[in-house]
């Protein structure tokens, strides 16, 4: 998310409210706040530890954060030098929380972080990314909206969450579609209006709502943003310019723990899903469903986290070509920002040179 309803269903009574994003363009990405509920491997703190770690997630504690759950429960954060870990849930305006020092790191996406920098002068940078491409889509039912191409959006009713309105308009602009050619219907964090036929399409995640609706017995169609003009990264790690400048070892330590956690998450899909259902997300109401969480873990690892580039360069890396594509996407969204103002891959590059085994 930064972003969406990623598990709500009125059929199960789940209605989640979005928190307004800062600067109007910030996108709530898929995590309010609560202490980490995970286990502790008993690993001792580093002698020169970094103290308490606070991470702002972009959504509720589901399998989307399996890597963070492994990093916490297996003690990777503590091994890296953090004395304790607090994983904050949302959805919230992650950029504002990190920029104001309420969290050390946050998970968001290139569009919302770039908007915060360009429009609100937030001193932030993306230093790595979990998802190599974003999982946003327009979700529709094959026997109703059947939205397979951008042109299929014309004349349709599309449910859009307030935090995602700017992003949806960017999708239209990227495909030369006027806003008045589509009926935008304000929609909360809920898939029921789509299933009930009140709308033709819904801004969604291919790794979440699509799985939910399909699991309810519907034949679904996805129109991925990433394949239709907006190939920006998501679940990206951001922190402040001050942290990068004055605490580079802290940034590297966090990225190391994240990489280890996500290696485990993509090697043990069922284990990551179980951590979400039984431990970190155990208090979510209505409860998470294990089968759906396993499906989400599989989809995100196979389609978003792991790629040819990460196989060659390591998890969390962003290639020069990918950065260029992100900057082009942002211009389409009306955000004029340079790569240097949005990305700083220096700490991750240094880390992987120092510990090449992390790329294996």
C-alpha cells in the first residue's frame, strides 16, 4: 500500500475504514498501531545495538508481511542489533509517520512516497523494495464488467477508495482515457459491492481481493496496473534522509533482517501464512483464513517478490531500468521527481558487497 481493502467482505461483516492520506496523493498501502505479537528466538542484542525498532506496515497483519513476521519470530532483527521490534498496522499515511519520526522505517509504494516528497517536502527516500512491481489491478467479474483492457473501463462503474483516487486517475491518464468516460463510485474497503453487481470493477490487489472474490466462487478478471502503464514498485522500504546520512549502519542492519525474513517467507509459504493466522494476525476480526493466506503468500512470492533481476542481484534490489520505469510512471501520475530524489540504493549496495551471501 501503501492502499486498499485487502480482505474486507460485507458477506462476512468486514468493513474497514481508511485513514486519509497526507497531501491528498498519499496512498494508504495495505497496515493503526500495535506491538509486534511474534515470538523471540532469544538472540542476544549486538554490543553496538540500535535500540528499539519501529516499522510502519501498510496494512493489517496478514501474509503480505510474512517476511517481517519471520524476521521478528526468528530473531533476525535482534541479530542485526535491534533490542525490540514494534510492527505498526494500518492503513495509515505511512510517509507522514516515518517523516515525523514515529517509525524508523515504513512500507509503502513509489507513487505515494514520491507524492509526499514532491508535494509535501517530506525528507524521505526508498532504500529497497519487497515487491518488484505493484499488485494493483481493476478487479471485475467475467460475467459482468469483464474488464480485460484499459478501454474496457469506458462507460463502467468503478469502485475506488479515497486514498487510491489519484492512482486510479493516473491509470486513466496513462491509457488516454478521460475521467468523464468512467463513472467513479466511492467504495470502502469491501468487495461486496462488486460481488453484488453494484459496480463493474474495483481497485484491488491481485494478491488479495482477487483471491477473496475467486474464493467466494466468482470467475474473476484482473487488469494489472503494472502491465498497463504504471509499473511502479510497492511494499518499498522508506526512511528519512537523516537516517540514511547519520545512521547508515542502522539502515543496512534493517535491510539485512528484511532480506533474511523474506528468504524464509518465500521458502516456506505455509509457515508464513501460519504466522499471520495464528500469531501476528490472530486478533483480526473476522479471522484470517489459512487457505487464502497461503494463496496470497504464493502469489506475491512468485509474481512480485522474486524476479529474474532479484535472482541475479538479490531480494530488495531495484535495477537502474526499474528505477527509470518508475520515474516514467510517476510522470504519468503527474508527479515530477528525479530518481535521485526518490531512491537511494547506496546502503543496500554496500550491504550486499559486504555480505554477498545475502544474494544467494
